[in-house]
C-alpha cells in the first residue's frame, strides 16, 4: 500500500512568503487573527469549484477570528487554467475576501506535504496545527454535503474546545506537480 508523509497534528506553522494576485509578497506568519486556515486550492479543480462558495462564506463568517489564505501550487505551464491571470478572474468571480497566493516553485506545498485541492491546514493562536484535511464530505457537489468538517472544527476552536476531528482525508484533485517535484511515496506494510 502506498502512503505519503503528512504534517502531524501539533506541528508548527511553516512560514512562507508568496506573491498575491497583484504581485505583492504576503507572509503567512504576518496574520494577526487567532486562527489561520492555509488552504491549497486552484482554479480548475471540480472539487474546489464545488466547495469555493462554502470557503468564501466561512471566511466571511469568521472574519477577524480566522485568517484564510488560498495557495495555488499547480504547475500552470502544463495546466494553463491555473495561471496567475486566471487566478485573478477566479478570485473576482467568487468574491474572494482573502489572499490568493501563487506557489510557483511548489516549495510551500512540498513543505506542508499537501497532496490535494482543496486541502486545509488550521493553526491556532500559538500557530500549532490543530486540523488538516477536507472542507466537507462531498466538495464536488455542495447539494449533497452532510458534514461541514472545516466549519465544525473552526466553531469548536473558537469556543475554546478541542476540534471534533484533527484529521479528515482531503477529497479532491491531486496537486499538479512539476516533473521531479512529486511527493515522496513509501510502501506501507500491510
């Protein structure tokens, strides 16, 4: 069975500085909100398209309490629908109220051991990882969602409680890696 390494719960925020849609650098550690949701998303993935309204609504609902940051790490040379100019259109079309950053070198996705879009990493006040995983249980089809996982996690954390789950497998497209940047795979014993 193939397995990929994952960032374990309790891990510290992996800081990075990436350009936003206007080319201005944004540092992950610069956000002052008590919680930080680092999301690996892109423009073309049907799972992102199916859950983006929920993501934007959560960013609005928790504004001032949770900083949301979207990161596109896809190889836009091979997938031009994820190019920066399309990122701008996608963000405008969906009313992004959070930064959408470009990880052109894919170093941030590799550091976070991210594999999918959408995939979320939630950090607390001490910038320790409290949740890693999906937005909801059926991100491709918002009409069939029965578990708004990210919302439940954020509500619990904001009430000073432990999150109901710390990990929930991200459901979505694989990150489109540049040749040679693919994540390390290991064979797990059964």
